[in-house]
């Protein structure tokens, strides 16, 4: 069932069961889609990974990380919800998750394990989680309830992973609803905490790639890139309305006490998450 429209997106900072996060309650009320960008507090990990580390690939105790993931789901009363987590490879591969039977979920996880930087949920009853520590978390929601969770590192951003996810969602909607499918202009796009332009120093070759792809507006100078501005331009190129793009306006490197930051930590740290699911 396609909703007539989604409320304009808004990311509000909340703490749920000791977990600080950004979410959009109005979106959930209207569509049953829950989205969340987590902070680093509220979990059981210790040391460099303290405390809600959601990444199993960073050297933390795997059993503790899995408990942290369960803690996050419990905060939304979804302790038993199946969770798909991809092996992120800084690419543009997107994996469809369109059924919740055990064979379908196992197949989707296997494909995601082979390397993916986005999950597209077409069904209720399963959650997508991607992990971050400076790269940009992105969530896109269609009025149909379809949702994409995307990892936009600089390689993915410059390769236009955000607009690719929008186009994939639109194609899936059109396949199901035909002429009744919602337009991309009606999608909501959310940009989570990430490294800001002032902190994201790059080589001049990387900055030039962004300037060539998106124009000079996303390159403050020869050694810095504004990832958020590049993503906004990419969303707009796909047809997303500017007033339907919401940002957490939070820098991971500026606030390492609130978020994990690869650059601020010198390379050893946990990962916070971008989570999405639909309950019905």
C-alpha cells in the first residue's frame, strides 16, 4: 500500500534505553518505517570500542558486538527481528531484501557478505544495519515503505551511490505499483553523522574528482571535500526534492565522545550504525 505522502523529514536527537540516536518519529507514525542513526554510547564494548560498537570487523569481541546489536533492536522492542548487515567495501553494490523466510534472508545475507554498500528493504519484518566511523550514513524512504540504507564513503559518494539507490527504489516501486508508483520527488532522504568538510582533508586528486563530478561548490579548497553537499547534489540529480533531505548536522571527528571517528582515533575504534526496518 502506497502512502499518500510522507511527512517532511526531520532528524531529532533522542536517547532510548541509554542509546543516543537520531530518528524521525513522524515518519514512523505515518509509514511504520523506523530509522535511526546511533551514537557510540549505550553498549557493552570496552576500551577503544566503548561502548555501542556495532561493527564485528574492527577487533572487538564478536560476542559483545552481537549483544550490542541485540541491545539496539531491544530499544525499539524488536529483539527478535532478523538483521542483515553487509560486508562494506566502499563500492556501489546494492542488495535487495524482499522476503523474510529463512531461505530468502540467508540468500540476502550471503550476497551482502560478498561485498555491498547498500541494502534495499522491500518488506516488513527485517532490519538493515550498516556501520560507520566518519563515512556518511544515508537512509532513503519511499512512500511505498521501501527503504534503502547506504554507506557513502568518498568513493561511493563520488560514484553516486545515493542516486543509484533512489533509482533502484523507484524501479522496484514501479514494478509493483506501475503508474501508481510514487515519484522520487516524494522520497525522504536522511543524512546521518559523518566527517564534516572542515575535517575531511583529502589529496588534491580526490578533491578534483568531486569538483569534476558535482561542481566546485562541494570542494571548499584543493584539499577538502564537503561530502554532504555532494550527496545533496546527487539526490537532487535523481529527483529528490531539496525540502525532503534532512541532515543530523553532526561531525564525527569534531565530537569523538559522541561518535566513533576513524580519523580522530588514529584508526582503532568501533562503529556506530544506520538502522532501518518496517514493522508492518
